[in-house]
């Protein structure tokens, strides 16, 4: 992913999934709220992240697009109070795209989700 994991990151979880056309990479960890903004700034985002107050609704039978459940986590799309967006839509190096989602766990920590395709 070419992402430097902050030293303060805890509960690190990662996966590589082979797909039909693209392979997916997943990375999730928790960060103290005081370190989340600095981490996001270092990503050099293409555009500002957007805040979503409610879960994304989908039609019957559809599953979320990012399989974080395989890592024992809730899917970012199913959560309320999420800040999210693309890190890069056309990335340098091996990645085709990379997205981030940040969800507050409690008053002190955030859950950071990164998903991309190679």
C-alpha cells in the first residue's frame, strides 16, 4: 500500500485477497484520536475526506464492497459517523486505487480502514 503505519497504531489487521480482475488489499488499525489527523495529512489526499452521518444503504442481497468482516471488523459502509474518501484514484506504484474510512471507536480512539486494489 505504500502507507507508513504510525507507531501509535494498535490492533493491526491486514489481508490480501485474490480477485477475478483485481486483487484487494485491506489494512485496519486503531489510532489515538490525537494521531489520526496527522496520519491523514501524511497520506497527501487527492481531495478532502467527506463525513457521513448514517450507514450506506444498499439493495437486498448486496454485500459491502470491502470485506473487512474477514478481519473481524464491521464494514465501514454499515457504520454511522464515518469520514471517508479516496486517497488516490490512480495511484503511483502497484496500487490501482486506495480508499480510507475513519470511524470513532470511543472518545480516545479511531478505527482506520484502508482498502485498495492492485
